[in-house]
C-alpha cells in the first residue's frame, strides 16, 4: 500500500545550529519525488527525518493520516537504500534480501518468504547470484541487492539517499533507468535524494530544489528548468548566463534593456512587476541566437569546443561579461577565435529576476512549495 | 517543542555500565587514596609520602624502575624495529615461522622467562656450571639490573616487532618508490621516510613497552635479588603489613599511579605531534638482498627470535628431566608431570579455566557494549564511560589488586578470597585493551548497515546483535585470543588477591618456584605454555586475516 507524505513546519537543529528552520512539503501517493540541492542543503537530513534516523525537533510528519514523529524507524514501514548500499557483508545475497521478511511483525511461512525474495531478485536480475557473498559483487550488483532488499518487504515508502553516487558514469545512467522502471511498476511513493540535477530530471515526477535548509521550488522537471522560481534555482538547474538588465515601462509596455543597450519588449511579465526596476536576466546557452551582423549585443569569440551535436562558444560581450553559447553544429562554419559576432535572445524563453534574485518576474512559474507552506 | 522520549535500551545499558565503573573502579581508587593519607592514629597524615620521599631505600626503587624501563624500552625498540624492517622489506626464508614464534614469545607467561634464565645462567644454572667446568669461563652475574633488562626485553621486543610490522603494512609502496626516484638511498630511506612514517606506531609501542616494563613485578621479584624495583616494593610492603590496614602500600600505589599517568600524558602529547593517517593501496614489496646481506639478515632475525624463545624451550626440556627432591638428576622421566598433575588437577587447572573463561566472556561483552556506546552514542554519560574505561590502562596490576582488597575486605560487600574478585580484577585490567580494539573495529563499520537493518524491521538491540556484532566477530576474536592468553598468564594482580581456593596455574608455578620444586614448576609452566600455544595456533588456523590485535 502506498501512502502520501505530509510534512508540516519541520525543524531540525544540532545543538544551537539550525539545519532546517521551517519546512513544509506534501508528497503525493505513488509519486517519484526528488530532493535536489548542493551538499549541506539539508536534503539528506530531511530524508533521514522521514526515515526516523534523525530526531525531529519540531513540526509534524504524516504518512497518510498517521503521525509518524514518535514511531520507531523499524515500524514506519519504509524501505531504505543507502549511499554505500549497506549490504550486510556476512550474509549471502539471498539472506540479505530475506532479512527484512524475517524481521516483519507478521512473519510469512518460510516457503512464501523464499518465493517473495526470489520474485524480487528476479525483478532486479540478481537471482543468479543468490548464494554469493556480497564481497564478490560489483557496485552495480550491490545496488540491485540493496533495492531488492528494500522493496521485498513491500514498504509504504521507498527512501533513497544518493544511491547512484558511488557508481561510474555509464552504470549510473543504466541504474537510474532501472530505478525509474521498477518504481513505476511497483507504484510506490518514493523520496529520492541527489545533488545531480541531470539525474533528478531523468527520474523524477516532481523535484524539490533545496538550499540552506529551505525549499526553493517544487515542480515537475520541465517547469523547474524552464520557469525557475528564483535565481538560485535558475543557476543550480542546468547552465545559465546571468546578465544585468533594466525594466522600464514605456506606454504601458515593459521594455527590457540587457547588457549595455540591447532592447526587447517583454509581454509576459507579471502585472505586479510592471514598474521600473533593475533586474537580472537569465539566458541559458541555447537561448542565444548567434549572428555575424544585425541588431544585438556585440561580442568577441574567445574559444570554441566541438562536442559532436553542438558547438560551445565562449564569448566576451562588449560590456565585459563572459558568456557561454550553444549552437547546433553545422557542417561548414566554425567561428574562428577573435571574430566579432552579434547576440540576440529567444525572448519568450528568457527568465527575468528581480535585482536580489528572489523572484522570477515572468508569468508561468509553477511552484508547489508556496501551497505547502500555507497549508 | 521538545518531546520526552522513553529511555531506550542503550541508555539503560549506559547507566548500568556507569554503575559498574563507580563500584569497581571509582570506589576502589577513592578508598586507595583515602587509605594513603590516614596515619597510624587514624588521622589525616602525609607521613607515608614523607617517609617514601626521604628514605633512599624507598625512593631509590622508583629510580631503579625508571632505569629498567628506559633500558628495556630502548633495547626493545632497536631490536624490534630492525627485526620488523628486515622482515618486511627483504625476502627471507621461514617468515611464517618467525612471525608465529615472535607472537609466542610476546605471549609467554611473564615470569617463566626470569625463572628459566636463572635455571640456565644463574648461580647454580645449567649453562653456568657447564661453561665454567668445561672452559673455565665465568658468566657475568645474571641477577639484578642486567638480568631484569634481558628477561623483559626478550619478552617485549617481539611486541615492538608486531606493532611496527602492522605500521609498515600501511605504508604504500609508491612512497618508497617516490623517495628512491628522488635520489634517496636505501639506507637513508630508512631514516627519512620509513621511520617517520612509523612514528605514531613507534610511540604507541614505546608506551606499551615502558608501561609493561615499569609494572612488571614477577621478573624483578625472581631475578632482581638486591635490585628492588617499585612494584616489588609495593608487593613486599603489602605482604609485610600483616594488619588489615594497608596504608603504606596504598600510598605507594598512589605514587605509582601518578608516575604512570605522567608517562601516559607525555606519550599522548608526543603522539599528537606525529599523527596522520595512511592507507596502503599497494603494500611494500620485498626485495631480494645481496648474498652477504641476506646471510646477515637471516642470522639477525633467527638469533633474536632464538634467544627470546630459549627460556621457554629450556623450561619445556627441563620438565622432562628426572628430578628428585627438587634436584635434577641425569636422565629423563615424566615424574614431574605426574607430580604436577596431582597438584593442579584439583584446583589450579579448573580454576584457570573457569576464572579465565568467565573473565573473558565478560570482558568481550562489556567491551562490545562500551565500544558501541562510545562510537555510536556519543553523549556526556558515554564520554565519561570512555574516559573511565581508559583509566585502568595506567594502573599497575599490583595496584589494582591492593585497591580491590582495601575496598572489599569488609563493609557491605566482602569479596576478598573469592573467585569473583579475581574475575573483577582481570576484567578491569584487560578491558581497556579490548575496548580500544573493539572501537577500532566498530569505526570501520558504517552506521548505515545498522540503519538498514532497522529500516527492515529490526529493533535497535536486535539490529546490533544480528548485524553489527557478527560483522565485528573476526576482529573481536583476535582481541579475545590475546585477552584469553593475558588473562591465564596474569600474575601481578592475582598474587595479591588469591586464596587457597582460587589458586590458578600461574600462581601454582610461582609457589612451586618459591618452594624450590623446580621439576614440578617446569612441568606446570610447560602445561601453561602448551595451553597458550594451542590457543594461539587454533586461532591462527581459523582466523581469516591472521592479524593479532593487542
């Protein structure tokens, strides 16, 4: 049985240092929910509070309607996958998978336990190693054992703490697809912690971007990437160039001036932000249009890298800022170093933030975090 | 808003252990201190301390002990480090044998060495007689300072060897290669690379050797003759004070603790200056030495181990000689064993096993629990336990005995003369070592393993016993074997606490040595040697990594 998770006004501190001040988040039933953020942002702390391995200094944690704050971790019906897998080295693969079944309050008959373990080992493609000791397994295989062991007890919630960070790049991509697939087929509410934004985008239904113990934005990967709620989210998710700019209201129209003089008329600003102000413009590398002449911001090519599908250009604007531009690689032209170019921007994709970066001024930002905080 | 949680299992364990320490460590130490400052008239007085520091007969023993300890430490370090260096950096024949023999030497019962050396080179000793009658050579006197240093060094340099070997295994071969790539000759490498890298271990080994030499009581008692060391003085005063108050012995004990505590602090300070961590991906490779070097290296290693083994071999040989009325006759027989078994079967042999096994079981259990509290449940109470657990490390064995006698020979809990007090003393003495090794093992086990078990439905205690403890087993076993051997060969505390009912094998050897029953003493000593050797070999056969933790 899957559950929804509701966390209201969670607080975590160690002694006098406050890690999480006041955090609320609602996770839907059966959803793949990712906590994403730089190291030290409190994401693992929050996960371990849900698991019950960290004490809760304040707030309420609910699985459906059951408050779990004071329930022992062994009784929360969670399945947990650890960063270092935490496979029991003194038990065989099969015994590792069976371990949880043997420790459930209601024990199944032996034959049924075996069948259940067998089923999940097959699901994770580790049935052929059933009798092996963990030391003779590769990292990827150990990860599969850890996942099978967590799922076999049919927990209400699956918690994963940076499960892929110890694997090499290729295996990481392979395993994240496996994890996603299994999660879909089992349909279990999953909370996943990672600092890798690409990984988060690949697996998640929704992502909560965290920084300094606070949730910055909650939303689907696409929403977060395209309409980040603030400057932190914009620069943490994907790559972006930040340019200083200014908004001026002329005849009821918002006119944006970027980096020294290039002007655009913006028609997707929030009504409440329609006043003269200094702003920061976030332009992702692929949102630039590179041209050799015409109107735009003047720039010089510093260097370029050919990456097969794309060309990466590193430019210096005439105002002195360094920017990165990605263009689809063409057969003929590679702009030589030192050549002068003109940059224009895909206006509808731009994100514009107020000067301190705390708000996106553009319409269409989806942030579920706001709703949680009020609830 | 803070919620009150019910006491969990580990909190209860914390308090129980704290209670045990209060009763069996803090209270005896307090009683010791109190007794040391009570004069003959029952009033507060520092007369014993005054007497000690004004009479050369007394304070001279402290200097003697220092002389012995410094000499033994220096000699053991030189012999042990050289041995370890040759052993680990060069190809050699019979390495496994050398290693096993070194462990055996370091594990031999402490006073068998002294006894055997006297039997070989003492006034009526076998070799003394043989050489003087055959060649007219007179050996220098084995008694006194020289004898003590030889005997204790023979027993302790193998310890240095084992310690340094462990350290050398942690040095990555690339460090040696880097040094030679930078133009460092093999001779220079030893001093500028290898020795500094081993420094933390060398300091640890030096402390251990110094403490053991300082507290060793049986060796100087047997072979010291007029050269009295501090522990011997404590023992003599204790035995000499026939009345029930042991005030002077208590005062001496307090002085002893202060001295060892000071040494401990100096070593700790020195160690902090040399602390770094290493982990070798590729262990040091051994090299084939040139022919002459090879011969010298082989000669050195086998000679030092041979000399260290000599006393034990000699005692074993002697036990099979014909012996009548304490005098050895030509020819061989098993008479000594017949007589020995008659004497020990009833008491000391069963006592050794019951007292030894009971102590061992409790030591292991307590060490595991305390290690867990210290590593996984760091809080104020457990930090106190951590500190307390290290206190016995610096208390000489005889002092532990005296403190327990003072505390438990009257009042609500009378334990003197019982097996219980022997067990308690052995636990107190052995626990610090076992805790240290258990802590080291536990620190290597990630916490998440236990959390995984809990998330799969185990209670905290069950997770600990079904997952953590089995993972610690291998390490605990190696510690337990060493504990077992030190427990059954312990003498300095037992000699103060034993009664006729609780005599053990070591005490039986000691009494027979004192009574001049050399045949019987040799036979019992050989039996004890056989038990320790068998324990060690059994362990080495079944242990996975063959590492011994001290």
